[in-house]
C-alpha cells in the first residue's frame, strides 16, 4: 500500500502505464491485421464499405476503450458533400417496412436522422431498400447488411478459429478476437465520416472559455465529425478525430495532464472499475479530463502531479456519484444516462474511499 504523496509512487504507476502501453501495442498489431483482412473482404463484397488499412503508427479507426474492448469504426463509401438537414418531419416507418400509428421518437441530443439527399453526391446503392426507407439512410438497416457481411468475411477469410461472432447487444455488431495476450471483444461500427464540417449540435467552444486557445479550437473543429450506426433509427455523433487532436495538444505548456490521465486510467482498469465490459471506459475518463482542463486552463494548475491527479479523481467521483457526465462537445447529452446504476454506485464508493485516504494498492 502506497500513499499518493510518496515520491516513488509516481514512478511505480508510470511503470504500470508503460507495461499497459506495451500490451496494447502488441494487441493492436494483431487486431489491425484481423480488421484489415475482414474489412478488405467486406469491401469486395459491398462497395459501400471501405477497407481499413494496416498502419505501423496511429490508426484512427481503432479506439481502445479497455485493454479487452476495442471500438472499430468502418468508414462507408459513396456519400460526399454533406449538408445539414433544413426541414424536420415525422417518421412513421418500422425497420421491417410497416407503418406506425405514432411517429418514431425524435433523436436524442447526440443523435440525428440522416437523409440521402443531405449529400451532394451518393452512390445509387444508398438509395436501395436494403438500407433506405423513405429517403432516410437507416442505421438499423445498415447494421443488418453489415452483420451479414462480417459473418461471410469470417468464413471467406478462414479466420473462424481466431474470430467469432458474439451475441448482439442491441444494435451492435460484436466479434471476439483471440490474440496472443488475451481474448479481445471488438465492436464493429459502420461510420459516415464528415471531415469537412462541424455538427450544428456541437455548440463548442462555450463563451469566455480559455481552454483550448482560439487557434487550437479552429484546428480541432477542422477535423469534423462522424455519424456512427449504433442504433436502429438514429445516427450517433462522434468526434474521435477532434478528440485525438486535443489529446495530442494537451501538454504544450509542459504540464502533466496526459500523465494524470494515464495514471487515472490505469487505476480505473486495475482497481476502481476492472473487467471486460466495465461501466466506465477510457472515453468517459477522457471526457472528465477535457472538462477539468477547461475549468483549470492555466499551466500553473498542472505542474504538481499529485494535486492534478486528485483534482481529476474528484471530478470523476462527482460525475459517477450523480450518474451524470456531460458530453464534451454536445453539452445536453449525458454519457452515463444508460449506465448501470448499481455498477456506478460501486465505482463511486471506491473513488470516495480513495479520496478519503489517497493510497494505492498496486496489483
């Protein structure tokens, strides 16, 4: 048991962080090879989906949520020149083509409809009934097509001994990949990449905020956003590229923000919230980091590691205790809205215990 104030604790934790980085690097290499083979075959079967190339460096389509849970966004092809929808109208259709007496519920704040006419150019395949209903590109229909393609690709690529389909949880395509280190669950998500515009739902930055700097804001927004097929009717907004840029620009002033984030993530995975599908992922911690950086924008606030780390953990504890964590770009959206309350309360208790007596029992 080590106190947060002990001088050698930071070194111990950073060694753990480095071991994690090495493990993730090894797993990532194997996951990339599998994903490249599968998506190349999928692209051959259906021109609407792109192959994800293998990369020796950072791969923006693969996000590590935990060491055993990866999110892979598979870009679609044949949709270009995105424009925001000008008119709103009710939808009464079902995925099976039937009619409803009452309209389908409206999208939540981090979601939207997607009409094929919002694109200046579109392949004729996006007008086909297998993905299109009444002019909408329907994510639930896209996922039905995509799941069959994944199943076929696993057989065709002869990787069934290494890759297997998992039972779907809602509107999600999951596969399990056996790596040399462990089994990894991979969520495969079709994504409409929109790198040329910023979503009108993301009203960012907020007024009178000093972080990030104005020139950095323009840089971040220039990377646009994505729409992910993770629900039946509505596309989910994602800002993975913008978030990655923000992470890369974190410590230009020589602060310890990244180090604190890495240590908090390590503690989350080892002590506070371990497991394959934990209630908190790296994305939740990253959001806590961004909100804390915005509240404490000055370099002097990020000079002392122990104080900075405790500040982050206090913010995390507050969010988990209240079951409320605002999306950083879409403020009205609560990232913990559908999280398991019992699991959140258990994490909150562990965080409270840590904050009362900041000691770390390293596994």
